[in-house]
C-alpha cells in the first residue's frame, strides 16, 4: 500500500502503535515530511467521516485528536522552511467555545518554520482577548480558527471590536477551520482564508506584501 494511504489507514483505524511506527520510520528514512503529514491529515479526515456515518462515537473523535496532535508534533521539525518576505507577527487562537486546535497548531508550526513570530492564544479564546493581545504585541496578523457556526460567529465579533475602537485597518485578519471558505471570509470582512497550512503561509506572505506596498 502507498505510504500516505498506509498512514491514513492506521490513523483512521486508531491503531496508535502502527501509526506511530509508520510515521517515525518514514521520517528516520528521510521520506518527505509533507507526505507523512498528508497521511495523518487524510486519516483524521476519515475519522471525521466515520463519526458522521455513526461508525465512530465521541470517544473515537477524542482518541483521533490526541493521536493527531502527537504525530503532528513528531513531523513538525522535519517540515521544510518556506522562503518568504520579512517575518511578521501573528496572533492566533481558536475562538470562544471552540476547543479544536489540531489545525491551528499545524498552522502555527508552518508559520514558525517560515520565520513568522507567532503568539498562540490557545483555545476557547474570548473575542476581546484577540483584540487586546494584537494591540499589546503590535501584531500584523490576527488569525482565528473555528469549526461550528456558534464559534464561527465570533470572527465577526472580533472584527467589530476592532472597528469600534478604530483600529481595523491596522491588522490583516485571517480566518479558517471547518466550513469557512473564501465567500464566508469575504462576507464578514476578513482578509482571507486557506484550507491547509502551506496555503496559510502563502496567504500571510501575500497579505504582508500588500500592507508593505500600502505603507510604501
Ligand atoms: C479531532 C476532532 C475533534 C477533537 C478535537 C481535538 C483537538 N485538540 O483539536 C475533539 C474530540 C475534542 C472534538 C470535539 C468536538 N467536536 Co470535533 N472534530 C474533530 C475532527 C474529527 C477532525 C478535526 C481536525 O483536527 N482535522 C485535521 C486538521 C489538520 O484539519 P483542520 O482542523 O480542518 O485544519 C486545517 C484547515 O481547516 C485550516 N485552518 C484551521 N484553522 C485555521 C485558522 C486560520 C486562520 C486559517 C487561515 C486556516 C485554518 O488549516 C488547517 C491545517 O491544514 C472533525 C471532523 C473533520 N472531518 O474535520 C470533527 C468536527 C470538527 N467536530 C465536530 C463537533 C460537532 C464536535 C463537538 C461539538 C462534539 C460534541 N458533540 O461534543 C466537540 C466540540 C468541542 C468544542 N467545544 O470545540 C463537528 C463540527 C460540525 C459543525 N460544523 O458544527 C465535526 C466537523 C465532526 C462532524 N462531522 O460532526 N472534535
């Protein structure tokens, strides 16, 4: 079986031992870390489908979360650096009520290896904290992650807070996770979205380049 599929299958079957040895052996053999990561992400997505069809329950979702986090941590140091523009500061977190953080953590890692300074606010972050931390740290980009309609509604709450105090234009705002797509991001007045960590880095490069062009 092809490596990506083999890792995906082990993750999807929640076979921790097999998934970990496949990941570790592949990395030790010098296999492209992005391929190894693809396997993990496909596997986690399959767990989601098995939950949707009723084959898996909450317990399996939680086990997949723990396994995914562990594997991503092992893969991260092996991911390639993406060359880009001058490093910028990113403040990122999962919105109030949302505890999903595997995707966010993956983005953080990819941004860090690309030279960005990233401040992780964690999960279940109150909207006002995004605003206060962005101000305090003089961030260039605010990133928000959310998976449910209830928690996605906090994206606009943060944007409105920024507008209320007259500083919306000082930050680039990116949103993502779950069903967030470009149309939704545009509708709430965010500056962009992306569906995987490499695309998020490219998006940040583009937004920073744009803001530098405005200043110049
Ligand atoms: C793992 C998981 C969990 C784990 C989370 C563990 C953790 N530490 O994150 C646990 C078990 C805790 C969990 C809990 C719940 N979950 Co859950 N979970 C998932 C699952 C299976 C995988 C998510 C994941 O990690 N994917 C892998 C990562 C790598 O991908 P990603 O997160 O999408 O991230 C990528 C992009 O989205 C993007 N991105 C992400 N964030 C950002 C941010 C920015 C700024 C940008 C630009 C891009 C970006 O880039 C990322 C990197 O590639 C999904 C199903 C699925 N198919 O997605 C359900 C899912 C998201 N969960 C769901 C639900 C309903 C719940 C619960 C409410 C269940 C319950 N009944 O209690 C709780 C909610 C808890 C809470 N308050 O948040 C639903 C949400 C449906 C909805 N729209 O409302 C899903 C879709 C499952 C389903 N089909 O029902 N869950």
